[in-house]
C-alpha cells in the first residue's frame, strides 16, 4: 500500500498539468519518503499522531492523482500563445 501510494504521487507529478495538483503529489511523495526513512531507524509509527500523518500522506497521493482540478486554478497557456 505504501509503495502504491508513492507510485501514485510520482504519476501525479508526471501526468497532471495543474500546478497545484503537481505540488500535492510532490508533497505526498516527500511526506511518504520522510516517514519511511525515519521509520527505518526508529519505531516512529507506534506513535498514533505519526501513524495518522502517514495515512493522510498516502491518501493525499491518491487524491492528487484522481481529484478534478479546482476551477479557479486552471493552468493557462503561456502569454505568447494567448490570442488577443
């Protein structure tokens, strides 16, 4: 489940065009990676707040990949491509 969530975060960064969703994917991946590294040296996930944070980061990866982009945050074309 952890690796699948990390994969969804990476796929979000590669496939989405909305900057906010790309940022959410990056945030989710970094959060998952940080907790995985910290858990390799310590029993970090035995603390309920850290376990809840980890579950939220995994859910954020899925949301960033499949949630529709907000209507106000649509990515615009570059200024040279806009018609006047």
